C-alpha cells in the first residue's frame, strides 16, 4: 500500500503546475531522481576521495590498471564461452525428465524468495551493493588517473535490486586513446575480480583469524535445528551441541558432516556387533508385515523404541524385534560376522536394521549426550540441521558471528564474481559494450580504415552478445520459476 500511495503522491506533485518546479528543484538539490520502480541518488562528496586514490603511487597504479586491461579482455572472451556453456547446460536440463542430471551451472539467475531464501536477503543485497560500489570505485579512480573528469558518484535501487554508478565527463572520454579508454572500462570488472579474491582469502583465513576466540576441528557445532524435523525432539540435537561422528565416520567439521551423510546414503546399511547370548531372550519373532515392495518384514517398524533387525545364522536368514537404543549403545559397527569375530572375545553376530528403499539407521554422536538415533533418508537429516566449524572458546561469544562472516564472504565471492563475468559480456548497456568498442578501435583502426565499418562490426558483435545474455536470463528464469 505504501508504494502505491508514494507513487500517487509523486504523480500528483509532478502533474501540479504550482508544485512541480519546487518539487523538481528540491530533488535536484539533493541529487535525487524518482521514477516508477527506480530511485537514484548522485553526489560529488566522494570526488576528493577518488582524486586522492588516483594520486597514490602513479607507477603502481599504471601497472595495476594495465593488469585490469589484460584481465578485462580475457574476461570478455571467457564470459562468452561461459555463457555458451551455461546455455547448453540449461537446454540439456530442459530436455531431460530429471533436472538434476548434468553438471551444476556456474551461473544461475537469482530470484529472491524462489531460489534465494528470504532469511538471507540481507546478505544478498549488502554483498550486491558492496560489489557495485567497488566496481564503480575502479572506474572512478582509473578515469581520474587518465585525466577524465568524474562528475559524481551515485547509488540506485531498481525494483528491489541496489547498485552504484559513476558519472564520467563524456567529452574527456572521447579525447583519450582507445588504450586509455580500455583501462577505464576494464577497471570495474577488474576490481570485482580482486574483491572476489580478497573475500576468498578472508574465507580461507577465517579459522586463523578467529583462532583466539573460536576453535575448529573438534566437531560440527549445531547452530539451528528445524522444529518438528528429524533432528528435533527430547533425544535429538539442540543448539550448541557438537557433533563428532555419524556411525563410524568421524566428524571434525561441516565438510565431514556432509561427506559422511553422503557416504552413508550411498553404501549398504551398517550392522552392529551383538553378543549371541544377549539375543537369546529376544528371539521371539514379531507379527509378519508386508512391505510396499512385496517383501516380508518381522514388524512394521512404527515403534518409537523398537526396530526390526535381520541377521544370518547357520546360513538361514532371520529377523528379530529388538529394543534399538539398548541394543546399539556401545556396540561396534560391522558388515559381516567376521568383523565382529576380529574385535570381540565373545561370540558375536552382526545384525542389520531391516529397512526398505534408501532409508538408513544412523547413530549421531554428540557428547556428552547419548547418541541421537535417526531412521530415515540421510538428506533429510542434513536439511534439518545447520552447523558451523567454529566452536566458541568462551561462553559470552555468539554462535552466529562466524556463520555471519562465512555466509557474507560466500555471497561477496559469488556476486562480485558474477558482476565481473556479466559486465564483461559484449552486450548493449554493459561495460562489455564500451570495452568491445575501445578494443576494436585499438586493434582494427589500421586494418579496417572506414570507421563506419568498424562500428558495424561492433554492432553485430554486440547484438550477438546481447542475444546470448538474454537467452541465458530468459531460460534461467524459466528454469527457476517454472520448475
């Protein structure tokens, strides 16, 4: 409602002869521009900062922006190859019945609330704004170094997406050489690439930087448990628990947690070594139960405390109904009876939970608590719990600080890298348009003497690049929203 009321108010002011001039003067004095779905603000207050940065060590800056020029040209070619590959992957996924088949896409269209969780919108928008500001900072400093005037710096919000821009004096831009223009036009994507590397380095060094306050390598710390999920409950996981193992797979961090669950999901169900003597009182069979796949089971496995187990004795397949927690507490895992004989002095037998399809029985170790016992599909356990590698050394430290830093750095890496790739595409209205035009002027001026022919070549290249980018965006949106 507020957006419609505000738009109506602006429309009334603009249509009023009495107030329109005052309203437009008030906006101009504050560098504001308002239009439907678009808010823009521009200022000159950062010009001195840009000028100061442009005077720092001129020789180093010359080498710095020359490196950006080389990177920009390489990125322009690489972005086209990447978009072609992404388009091929998208078409392949569209033509298959299983969209999970195929390699994961490097570039994906992001739609808040669809493939971007609403809980992480703040990370997304702040990282996007930071990447845009660093991008435009590169343009501004490069322009001032090449004696091109910067009229101002600004930020905008288009629909809900934030961004930044610099206003360069066009006359100065047209007077400098194509090589100088390239250094200015490539500076934005170059700074995005450097920001991406810096965020990656910070992410890699985070355990070392937080070492005085947070320990790593001792397990995966639970930071969130989804209510009513497979991990919730009185004997489930709680915020602050440290998971150290899944069955016989040690968990030293989140990466181990993920790999262990994947391993357990794609390997046969683990068995447990149980002394034969302890099975004798429980050999009474439960009522036979027919599974959905037609096979028979000793019970329906709908009890909260008991579970059906199978084993082989005297080459005969048998099934028994046992109290699961009492049976598996402190027992060694196994796959055959020989595994039990090798590590036990008493007669033991390997019993395996009798489960169907891809369901697994998993013991989750989180000392000093007793094991959490999970029966279900392993990915469900992964989605039910959020974990971090960082364990606070002191009680007053917040659990979410490392999570915030990790998540924010990952968004900066992905968004700044995406801006570097997308802006390098030879496409109308993107940096790639001006990069391509300057490159053609620098390389074809002596080969194609007629300027109009060079511009025609550039136009068709830009048309092809624009079509390639538009196809990726359109099909990417269809994949995200329609499937």
